[in-house]
C-alpha cells in the first residue's frame, strides 16, 4: 500500500490553473523529490496533501485516509521552509509543548533535540537561535510521534554544510525505518544523491516522474569525458580524439549517450598517452532544465 497517492489532481485559483491532472505516489521507505520553478505548483500540492487546501478535481489518499482527516494528520509530519517559534521559549520548552499537544511524554523533548544536534542548546531561548538552529527545531517537531509520511518544503534552508549532512542522514534513517518522504528543494546537488525518485512540475503540470537514471536515459543529454593526458601529451591526445584541451594535461570530450562506450574505447586505445578518464553524466540541474523547459514546451 502506498503512503501517498495522488490521481488526476487539479486546482485552479480564479483564472490561474495551479495544478493540472497531477498523478504520482510515494511508497513507504521512498524519498521523492518534488522539483519545479517558483509558481510551478509545489506549495499548492503540498497544502492539498496536508488538507489545508481542497483540490478542485482528482483523488488524494494519505495513509489510507482523506487529506486533513484525523487519521491522515496523526501519521503525517510537515516542515515548512520558514519555521516560526516563540523567541522567549527554549528549544526544549517548545518541543515539550508540541509533545503535550500530541498526547506524548514531554520528557521525549531532549532526545528529539539531541537527534537533530541541538542537545547543548536545548535550554537556550530560541530568540538567540540562528535560522539554521530554528530549522532544526522544526525538524525535531516533525519527528514527533514517528510519522509515516513526511512532507518537507525546502527543509535544508538556512542549514550549514555539516547540518545539511546530518539532516540527510536523519532522512536516510527515517526512510530505512519505513517512512515515506516527499520533499521540495532547490538544492539539486543534494537531491541528486539522496532521493529515490524525482517528480518535476512545470506550470502546474507534471512533466517527469521517474528515477534519476531513467530520466537521464529519456533526456538523452550529452555525456562529458574528462581525460587526463600524460604530461606533454595533451595536444596529441586532443588531436587524436578531436577533443578540446583545457589545460596542460586535461582534454574534454562531449558525446551522445549511445556513443559513450565507443569513445571510451578510443581513449583506451591511446594506451600510455592517457593517465586517467572521468565520465560525467548529465547532472540533475541539466535534466531538470530539460524537462521543465523542453518537455513542458
């Protein structure tokens, strides 16, 4: 059974169609990235999943229940891009408050804050917290009650590199435990390495829904080869391969996906003239640009 299923979801505001016939699902243990330009419909879709907005058409199943129902809310956690907490409360007091609202033991507040790296700051007032620290309090709040579905809107906003790494580790652990994760992000480099499937919206329409490997195959964008030539041999290697020399030892090639093996064979045939070769597939940024512009058009 899927944790989240959307079927033919449509939403219109006055004359603007925010979502048009959007359909995809998120399974337990799956991390799905929701990508799209500002105004593509990501926030509208998340609000519909959370029951904050009603769709004009289509069906939405959240953990076997209707969006916004008691059953759906009990198993769903949400982390917005910009969290807001009372500055006079400490981190521990804030999480204790949310635990009480959920009917859970307030003593769980400190372990939750320790899990997101705020154990040492738990008794400080949140008015002294940085944006990244407040974001981690929001993540601690989202972890209350072992949610089965997490909806995360730009969750790494304001986090420093170490905190981002810790955040993704927590998400990996949650997915391993069976939680379904739907997250939106503009940090495509992070998403590329840490999600299982990618959904791309463009002007309210879903233009992609697949794994990164499958999207690369569909897009058929060029592959780049970076060849490190033996010192003094870069010009010769560039001429033999019809490539472009970038510095004293590096030669760059670009080829279509179905030419990659043949080109690698040509590189291998140069023997001692070549010291190394790196294959660089199309990045998620390039794939996103392709689907959100070319396919959408």
